C-alpha cells in the first residue's frame, strides 16, 4: 500500500519549504510543528544528510471531524508533510489521508480523509 502523496520540483529547498507553507495555508492547514531533521541528526549524532524537514500540518475543522469519529485517531494527527532534497530536485510529500481509514478500519473517517486528500492534493498541485 502506498501511503504518500509525492511531487518532485525543480526548485531550491528553502524556497520549496516557504512555498509549501503557503500552499498549505491556502488550503486551511496551519503548520503546528517543524522538525529540521538534518540539523537534529547533525547536532545529536554528528550525521550528515541531505536537507530534510518535517512539517506538522493541521486543518482544525478536519481534525475535529476525525476526532469526533475516533479519539484514537489523534495518533495520526497532525498530517506530516516532508520536504527533502533529492539530487538536484526537491521532493514534497504528504501522508495519504486514506492511510487513516486503512489503519483504523473506520468508515466514518472516509469523508474526512477524502476532504483532506482533496486539500493536500490542491496544495501540492499549486507548487508545480
């Protein structure tokens, strides 16, 4: 099962991070957390790796709907969005909201996952 929604862009990493934040905001997602994986692994382990950032994005309305259907689904929130360097390109990835339905087996989450997918796909498409 594929669990990601991925785009590849021919733009610089920092510009992509800024563009992803803006595209998510246009679709009603706020960024609650940002993890600079590259800096963390360098500081904690002395490990060098490509640019890699995880954004914890949340659409409050969709999160509320999902939590009303199942309080445990909070384990899958917020939506992780990864921006990472891949050679000369930059990759943007979002967790496929359908994974939420697959993992929980709850049909009540299908409309939430469908709307989240629509919004995430629109955000990613705006970057191309």
